[in-house]
């Protein structure tokens, strides 16, 4: 009975012009989106490889130079593009691609793709995640809004009932007929993405398990939508009403809820303004040691402490260059200040993420979006992780340079220059994003919310269609 | 095959069906005559299990409809006034689906045989139902009953709106089913058709079965007279 209903529904759908046209449009959009994304991915990766190599060549070939001058000269940490960004670009477009690493300052990531575009970029890009998150649910509505209402409107439900049809078998047949085309489109997309990524020169982080996990998340998302649409269709009398209610659910779940969640999260746990943030950091930095000011109170206190520790009367008697030592201590103080303020930002972000997760109860879009970005390593958490790794590298670089300055020169010897080969001793910046297992663990609540949505929508659908 | 025992249905104060006692045996066609609101469709809906009786019982093939609603449906076929099938599917596909739901599995040729037996032209088998007339759809309905090997056929105004030729063809089909031992209950306004195809005729009014006849024992004019008298159409009756 299930197979018969499935075949009947599929035949009806295939013979309907609107469904054929809609499926063709979705497939064309997906094709274009994947093509655009693949080209974008290849371009960005080529740029990344070029910039990374060029920057390292510049660093390695500084020639003889004072280490602290090199610290101010700085270098860049480049954020790689991860393979699954081909499917979900997440916040990458807005988060910046490189961080300038220099002495005394922790800089924000800069050169975001959005900043390079005109105001028209506000319209958004045609990306696979846009199709997956917004368009496919619309296709589900188109396929399923009249699944039950058409039986009522045509009068076939009476005949079905007189034939002794079982409600749940009818439901399952109809459910499968809506699910199959969505399943095929999604599977084809992920398969193509997998094959493309498997053959692209990526940076060694692509793995099929992440792709499969992302695929399962989207399949779960579509199952929830199918359940909701069929539930609406089974409870309404007219196809028109069912369509309007389904579209309202789509608007609320996919458009309104994320924006409302963003507003609520920002209101409850606001980020400080950039100006306020910078001013707070400056204030805290001023309250500590400044490596460039040997006459400050903090510098004098450090001087006394070190002289006492080494049992000498003069900085010249120390076995290292106190200027380099002071620079390093100043870096450590500044790094602490940055850590404190960035941890505050991170706390705010964590609180905001909690609000989002709480609001995920009203929209299956939210946990899906978070999981998709997290698996693709294009979420804000990964960006934070990258920024933290870059900061760790910056702090280590400053120590590497200050130690060289301190250990290879005398106090007051600002003319000291490190050997031209010294720069190559600094290990290059490498960043590995969190592994899938780690990502899933940190997104446990999103997985749980998805699970509740899945079970809840299935349960409700089965319960309400018990007596069709 | 079809038995109702003091079958009653009330909607609040209104009694739609009042202690109906019916017995339709295998190979009989019982025609229920009556004006709109007489209780004919209510009787059929109660036999289908679509609504529950207020009191009394209905039996299909000795199974209580209320207690064994699903089991009783194995034995019956139903053709409403406007038999609606899936317009996007062909006659064969519709028959395949509806017989499949009833748990029957047939090959394409067998399905076509049923449609042929139901009197549908062979060149229409592969056409979509959206191109069918009402009479053609009713034939597909009969084919569904044939495929299901239904022992009971419930018809609600099946000839309403059919042209005389189609109506006559439908009557002949019912006679064929009668010869196969199918018990048929047909609600209709059509006295002529009731007299033509029915083995028994009942006249209902205000939810009550007022009169019953064996069709052979009564002429069409006597039936008409009885009907008009029952309906209190004195002027017309005289």
C-alpha cells in the first residue's frame, strides 16, 4: 500500500508542470551555485597559497636586522579556505582572511570578501548553502502542500477510505513521494561536491566523513520540513490555505527567526563598540609595562626586581640585554590585556550562541545553519579558533625575537642586528581547524535540538494523521 | 449480506435515520428511494463506517461495521454520486492504485479486463481521467468493485447526471454484478431506474423506511403512486 501510494504520488508529481519546472529551476540554480563556488574556492585557495608563500619569502629575506624592528615589520597569518566552504561559506565572507601579526598589538582579521564588494553585495550570493537552506524547503512546500488537501478537494479521500486504506500507510506513501526527489537532489549535490573536492588541490583537510555528516544534517532538516508541510496539509481543508500556512512557516523559520534571534542575542548580550573596545584595551595597556618607555614607573620597578634577582648593581652587568627582556615582559603584559578583553568578547559570543540555541526550538533552520557552518569550518567559532591560533603564534614570535635580542646583545645596544639566516628559524604559521569529532562535541546541543525536532515532528505527524 | 438492526443516527435533536431495519442478501439490489434528507446517504455513510450510529447496528457480511470497520471494508465497494478519481492518472493507473489499496495485485492485462467488463471502451484505458465523462468514471468505479471482488456494493445516486444511455449501461452493469452474487444497496431519486434494476425497493422519508416492495410485484406506475403518497404529494398523486 505504501509503495502503491508512493508510485501514484510520484506519477502525479511528475505529470504536473509546476513541479517539473520547479525541479528544473532548482537543479539549474544548484548547478550554477556549485560552479560559482568551485571557481571562488579555487581562486581563493590559489590566492592563499600565493600570499602565504610570498609573505614567508619576505620574512625569510629581511637580511640583517634588529629583531625588534622585525617585530614591528611584522608578518601575516592567512586563513585557509576549507573544502566544505564550497557548500557552506558561512561567515567567511565577513570575517576576514588574514591577520597582521606585529609587536605590541593584536589585530583583527582583515580583507574580508564583503569589504571588497560593492553595496550590491547586500543582495547576497548564489551559493549552495542558500539553495540548501532556503530553496529546497520551498521545493518541499511545492511538492507537499496539497498532498492531503487534494484528496479532500477531489473527493478521492472518501473512495480511499471506503477501500479500507490505513492512515499511516497512506501517510508513509505520501511522505516518501515528497522525500525521494529532495533526497535525490541533495545526494546528487553532495556527491558532485565530494567528487569535485576529492579532485581539487586542497590543503589536506577534506574528508568524506565531514561531507557525509553535513549531508545527514541537511537530510534531517528536510525531513523536519516534510513532516511540517504534510502535517499542515493533513489538517487543512483547502490547498490554498495549506500553501499559505506552509509559506508562513517557511518565512518564520528561515527568514524571521534567524533575524529575531540575532536581535535578541545582541540585545541581551551586546558586543562593545569597536571604539569602546579599543579604548578599554588602551587603558589597561597603559596601566602596565610599556617596553618602549624605560622611564615609566613599571619599567623602573622591573629594573629593580631584575637587578635584585641577579644581585648586580647595573643593567650592564646582566647576562642579557635588559632592553630585550623589558620588551618581552611588555609583550607578556599586553598579551594578557588582549586575552582578557578578547575573552570578554568570546564570553559575549558564547552567551549569544546560547540564546540562538534556545531559539532553535522555534526554527529547525537555526540548528541546521549552525551545524552546517561548523562542519564546513566556516562558522564564527572556527574563526575565533583561527584568530586565537594566530595570536598564540604572534606571542610566540615576539618571544622568539625578543629572546634573540636579549641574549645576543648588550644593554643599550639598539644597533644590534640579527643574522640574515635567523628569520628562517621561526616556524611558519600553520593552522588546523577543529576536527569533526571536536566540532560535533561542541555542537552537541544543536544536534540534540535537531533530534528533538525530528522526533517531535514525526510524532506529531503520525499522531495527527491517525484518523485521516 | 447487508443488515441494519434498528440503525439510528441523530444530530442533536434532529433524527437523520430512525430505527432502520434492512436486509439485503447476496444477489439482491435494494434501491432506497426518497427525497433529499430522507436518510439515504446517512444509511450509506453508516454502512461505510464514515459516521457512527447513535443506536442500533449495521452488519456487512455478518461483521459489525462499528466494531470491525476495517474488516468490513474488505467486502464492500462504494460509488458516490460523483465518483472522483485521480485526474492526472489513466483509467488503468487509477484501477491499479485503488485495487492495490484493497490489497489486490493485478497485471496490466488483468486490469484492462476489469475495465472491459465494466464497459469502458478499450481506447480509453490509457487516457487520463481528466478527459473522462461522469459515465466513464462510474464505469471505472464498477471496475474497481470488480477488481476488489466486492460482495457488497454501496451506491449513492450513481446515475444522477448521467444521460439515458449511460444510465442504462450502468443499470446493465449492476445486473451483471447481481448475477455474480453481489449485494447492492443503491440510494437514488430515479424511480424508473430503481424499478429497472432493483430486486427490492424501499421508500424513505424523514429518516424512516416507510414502505418496501419486491420490484417484480409492483408496476412502475404503482411505485410512482406509492412514492408520491409517501411523500404527501397528494395533488401529484391524484
